[in-house]
């Protein structure tokens, strides 16, 4: 026996807003395209990604901490308007 279990481990990522670890499937991947943060729900866009809970609270914390430019290794500030609109639509509210 090798000692390995049959269950596969679920990958975990850290939310850049609240800094809590969660399953990768529970978080939303964010990528930087030009000077804008864009949601990547399928996780297939090229480049570095940052993960955040799909909640406005975590998004606000990440913006306040300036976590997106740091996590995505961007030189300047990033626009989060499209990301905020996508989270509002996902939550069922109007942007």
C-alpha cells in the first residue's frame, strides 16, 4: 500500500479581499487586461490571476487594500468598474 487516499484534493486559493483560503471553485478569478480588472469565470484567460469571493464586500476590501495591482503585478492602478458590474449582475442587483 502506498498510503495515498483515493479522494482527490481540492485546490485552494486565497481571496485577495478577505485573505481567507477557500476552494478554487468557490472563488472568482480576476485577470488584468490592459488597465482593467476583468472577471474570468471559466479560468481560461491568459496571464496572472487573482482570486476573490464573488461578493461586493470582498471586492471593496481588495480595492481599499490595493490588492489587485499587487497580485496581478501591474504598474499602475486598475479599473474595477467592469468587475463591480459583473458581481452586481451575479448577485441579482442592478449595477
